[in-house]
C-alpha cells in the first residue's frame, strides 16, 4: 500500500522550554521515527530534540517550506508563544500520530 504524502512543518523540543528544532517533511510519522532512532544525524540528534511539540499540515510542499523558513526566522519568544498557544503543557504530540512514547533514556517533557 502506498503512503499518502502530506506536507508538514514541525517543531521538536528537548523538553519544556528546551532546545527547539524546526523541520519540514511529507511524512511526519516516518520523520519522527527517523529523529527518534538516530537515523538522521545532525542538530536534532546532537541536541536530543525528540519531543514533537507543534506541527502544521499544508496544501503543498512549497507552502510547508515557506512556513519552515518563516518559523526559523522568528525570535525564540515567538516560537515559544506558538507552542504554548496550541500545546501549553508541551505534551509529545507524536503519540497522537500513532507513534509510541519516547523510549527510556530519551528526554521527556520537563527534562
């Protein structure tokens, strides 16, 4: 069965008010799996940003990329406000996408 592509911009955090990572993908559950298993070396794995705290679906990948760039250019307090508006407890939203909770040893909310 072929997986449907859904353009998405997203924000990961190392914990509540921790380090933030902003990315874009066409398959959010698969990308979250890549981040959490270390299949994607780089900023996210170095800074342990595994908790999905915000995501937005878009009509096209172009729109998702524009939004990713916009978010990356925002000041940190604006990003914090965006997360707090939709996810005030900084809960891991990945579980709502069918992913398991963070593995033991991975930072959790409040860590």
